[in-house]
C-alpha cells in the first residue's frame, strides 16, 4: 500500500529568507494524492510563504519542490497549468461584476464563450452569488468577495487546489458551502492543500495535517492521531463554588494521579484519565462525599486546539 502512494506535492528542505527572517527554515512536505491536507501554524509560521512557493509565485532560496509531478522552479508553467489558488488576499477585479470576473477567468483558461458563460453560471449558483452576479465587485461584502475568489479557483477543477485561509471572514453557511466544494473536488480525484486559522475546520475537513512553526514542520499526521498524541480522554469539571476549587483539585489528583489544570475564572478543572468511567465515577463519589457541588462534568477527547498549543508552545520554549 505504502509503495503505491503517489504524491501531489513533495517539498524537501525549502528555505526562504526575508531580510533577517527565515520564513521557511528547511521545510519538508509530502502530500498524498486525493486528500485534503491542512497546513496549520501560528501567525508568521510560514504557511503563506510555502503556498506561494508551491504555486510558483515566489522562489525558494534553497530546497526543491514538485507539484503534480512538475518542479516548481524549472517547470513553473506546467505547475500553473495543473493548480488553482485562492490567496489570503482576494484577486478579483473591482470594476467588473461577479459574473464578468468569472467569465473573464474562464476565457483566460481557454474556455469558449458559451462554455465560459455556462461555467460562470454554475459557480455563481454553487457559491450563492447568483443574486449578486450583476453587481460590481466593488460593492460586494468581504464574504461575497471571498466566495467569488473561491469560485474562480474552482473554474477548471484543478488537480491540486491551494487555499490560503479560504473561510476566514465567511459566515457559517458560506463556510459549509466551501467545505462542500472542497469535498466534491477531492471526491473527483483532486488534492486540496489548505491553511486555516480554524482548527475545528481542519479537524472536520483535513485527512492529514502538518503543523508548521518557525518555518518547519513540527508534526504531520491525521487529526485523530495528533489528538491522541497528547493523551487520551480528559475529565472536564466545573464546580459551583470557587471556594471548592482547591479541594476538588485534590480529589482529581488523588483519583487520576495527575495534577489537574485549574482555571479559577471559569471554576473549571481538567485532568487526563485512563480508565474513563471508573475514574469519573470515583471523582463524582468523592466530590459528593465532600459536599462539593458540581455544575458541569464531561469526559472528552483533547481538541486540536490543545494539540496545536502544545506543539507550538514546545518549540517556542526550545
Ligand atoms: N514579502 C515579505 N517581505 C518580508 N517578510 C515577509 C514577506 N512575506 C513573509 N514575510 C515574513 O515571513 C514570515 C512568514 O510569513 P507568512 O506570511 O508565510 O506566515 P503565515 O504562516 O502565512 O502567517 P499568517 O497566519 O499570519 O498568515 C513572517 O515573519 C513574515 O513577516
Ligand atoms: Mg498567511
């Protein structure tokens, strides 16, 4: 199975410097074909820089990369032919209407006039822009611009689609539409590389995630394995009275053997557990015996947010 994997994107040792800053500092990446691959990382980690290099907009100072089998440095025209890109900054033409923008891009991609009109109509519909199709983009809201930008990226059903924060600023319904389009593209055999600030989005959508920090990949795995990497389930407990926090923390420590994280403002305590139900039962029995009122209690998996904070904190401290 492993031997049969083909990769849509392979990057080895990418480095890129801006002044004194190494935006990329030896970045390696291998994106298997036919999946949604999420790039996560704090602001300034290098996500946009790697997307710009892989889409041939910027040259790396060192290292090499291929996209759809073509070298981004020496075969950039072929790379561009197989990719779509939506950048962090929208690229639509302000003076034109939404429909005109789409038709213009479709023509630039060598569709005939009738085919371009048809494709524009489909995409306007898919991204909820039919009503606004005749308005100049200058009068669009931020979310409408972004949706138009995405529609442009989908014109040719590219083999590899790069999306740099595609859903930032979108309302929940538009975000769901973007997710649906991404899934459709992948179901049709395409590959999507996307950055996002929304970790729950990466969790829902990405088959695999690379966490980037300070220009390097610090983790690369499925969302599930990333989450289990920082431990199993946790007890998440909220006590009714702030005055009970210390005593409740003592109970959690005795039962789970781990020092719980305590947030005094929200009266919340969190501790990792192994034998979930037994530990929960024991904690509740002890709290009840001590007459400590519990407002809320849950057993839950770590979230991707916790994984992210954990990984990027480690490196800052290193
Ligand atoms: N054109 C440029 N000129 C100078 N510095 C740049 C340029 N582009 C990026 N940088 C620097 O390179 C580093 C990485 O930037 P990049 O935009 O790739 O980060 P990012 O992960 O996309 O961040 P964000 O989450 O804020 O979008 C930052 O320190 C940034 O200031
Ligand atoms: Mg960015």
